[in-house]
């Protein structure tokens, strides 16, 4: 097999972006051989831009067409698990866009079905290709800076005007999107947060719904989490700040890492803090630290790299950037934040999935 034969389900903004990357030659082992979308406008775009590729109004027709061996699912969030399960049943390899779904019970079922197949299953966590976040994870996992004590991610550069929410009838509604900034913009952040720092033990969140825009769902969020080892963390985000920042800081027993503006700054203490406080006799002493900008490989290939790894996994058995089953981790954090805000309580993981779905249905 020289190339995978890819069917794209959903030719919206992301579907078009992926197709353009492929037809521009950025994914040499992938050929788009069919597309589907319920929107005539999207199918017209496909006719104009990839005229020789068959177009289907229904995803089932595409999956049964025998024209593909793999699918890329870029539909609204609720559809991801259902479509993936349908593809698994047909023996098709699957790449899903983020998030993996809207609620973890739905995603857990998708993962259960995937485990019974031998197809390749990936998720579009393109931020894992970013050179800064890859290096952060490498340093944390090496143990060079000791044990995590605190994490802080302020990511308020997700600005979206009202026109963004008005651009699609499915946007910013509980029934069709399933959430706001936490479910649409932040899945990458939640994935990186847990990929680098691990999953929290408890989550407490305060969310504002339609605070800055005329929408049903959350557009402003602040959360506090605790980890198994006693470390704590905060996460702050919004789509209402036109002068937002993206600042990810991890404090450890042996120093600190700060990711901001495409750079990674490392503070390395002369000795671990717990050792320093044990031997030091000066009441106002502070351990010395060496501050450096960490050198990285500079690569950040984003969506094409994820697709190329997917093709490599299908064709050559190479590793994925992110396995599809891993999508449940970041979604668990998102669901816990919603449930905490809805109930006014701190949520201990594992999540009460029945309670979450019950509360979600109330909003729908």
C-alpha cells in the first residue's frame, strides 16, 4: 500500500484545512479519495477544490463506498464517538478531531469498541508536536527538576467575537456543541496539561455562562485542582479577552519551567528546596537558581505531522502522535470542571459519569 485512502467526514473549517494540507503535498502518504457532509455548500466546496473526489451527503455512504481504508472525522463534537464506532465496525482506521466527544461515558464506549479491533485509532492533538511542550514533558519526565509542586496555566488568548459564534448554527449550544471554551478551544490545553503533569485527583471550578457573548455555554472559567502527591494547580481561560496571554508555569522541588511566547525558560535551584530548607540556617535565605532559555529542536509541524504519523502507523506500524483512547483524559478534566460548576462542589476523580450526563441533559 503506497498511500492510505482517506475519507473526510465533515468538510467544515477543520475539514477544509486538513484537505488543503493534503492536496498541497504536506502529507505525501495520504490521498483523499472521498468526502461527506450534510451541507450542500461544503460539498460544493469539495467539488470546486477536489473535483475528482466522490462526494457523499451521508457518512454511511462514504464508509460503505469501498473507496477508503481510513477516515478523518471532523464533525461537531457529539458525532465523534458514534462515527468512530461505525468506522471501527467496518474495519476502517480512524483519526478523530478534538475533542474525543462531549461526555466521557460516550467516549469510554468508543474506546471499548476500539480495543476490540486491530485498526489504527488516533486523535488530532497537534499541539503535542510543539517543540516547547515536547521539551517541557521531556524535562518533567526526566526528573531533573524533581517533583511537581504547582501548575499554573493562564490561557486567555482564545478571543472570539460574537461573529464567531454566529457563524454556525451548532456553535455554543448545549444540544449541538456540548460546551463552550472548555470543550471547543481548550481540549489541546487539557491534553497537554495532563500529558506533561499527569491527571489531577480533585477539580473545583467556577464558570460563567454567556458572560461576554450572547451564548448558552461557558466563555470564562477558573479551576483549582489537586494532585495525588499534594501538588496543586490552577487553570484560567476565556474567549472574551482581546489582550489575552498564554502562560504555562510548572513549579517543582528543584526549580521551575515557564512556557510563554514560544520560549521555554528553566529555573534550576542549586539544590532541591526540601533539602535547602533542611540545611539552611538563615531566616531570609533563598536558594540560588540558574535561569536559562531551554534549547529545543524548533519543530512544530502541527496538523500535517499528526496526519503523517497516522499514515505511518497504518502503512508501517510506526507510533501515533496521540492514540485515540487518550482523548478521554483531557475530556475528564473538562467534564469535571463543568460538573463542579453545575453542582457547586469539588469533584473527585474518577468522574461520576451518570451524574454528569444527567446534569448535561438538564442544560440541553
